[in-house]
C-alpha cells in the first residue's frame, strides 16, 4: 500500500526529472550567463590569466551574445554568439584574432555543465566546458587537442558576477 508521503515523493522526483529533461536544450536556459563577469584563473602552465566577460540576451534572435576581453597584459578578445542548434542542442560561433571564426556545438546541459566542442569534419579539435552560473559564479575550462589527439587542459577561469 502506497502512503501519501511515497506518492508525494514520487511526484516530486518525476517533476525534477521532467524539468531537467525539459531544460537540457531550452535555448532560454542560456540566459543564466547574462551579466558582467570578472574572471581569474591560470593556463595549464600555471601562468595567471584574467578576463572580463559580458553576456547579453538578444530576445528577437533567441541568442546570447558574449564579449570576452583579457585584462592586460593578455591580448585575447572574442565575440561569441550562442543559440539553438539545428535539431537538438545548441550552436555557437566564436570569433577572435588568433583562431578566426569557428563553430561549436553542444548537446545541451548535463550535470549543470554546458560542453561546447569544435569539430573539423568528425574530428574534435577543442572543447569548452562551462558550469551553470549560480550565486558564486561559474567556471569555464578550455581543452585543446594535443599531438596524441587527446583533450588537455589549456586554461581555467573562475568567474564572479560584477555588481
């Protein structure tokens, strides 16, 4: 015989699973990154790095527009556009002076992480992993491919909201 508590628990678990499944590729979930972020971290070599990231939601295109600027002496500057992918998942375009224009794709949220992968043909070439923003901020990690074809950590940033 099922108790009222077990029925309630089952309903709560079912709704949590449904919410997770529903939000995995909901393009509006990208709005979580809106705002100004102060990011600090390091390259795999241990050399420090810091960036400012600004993200704005563009409602008419249902896209997130990000600007990433390294703080001096870093020369990196990128513009990114994140939106719905063809079919399922998300697509992103990144433009920067070092790598030019490139396309990445993501299957959507998994364990509060958003993984973007750039492919050349079917071969993965680089990966970015973003944790879902919360009150403490978020992390972003960049993984290029090494000579053996394995992903290796290139850098990691911890980002905090700017008031």
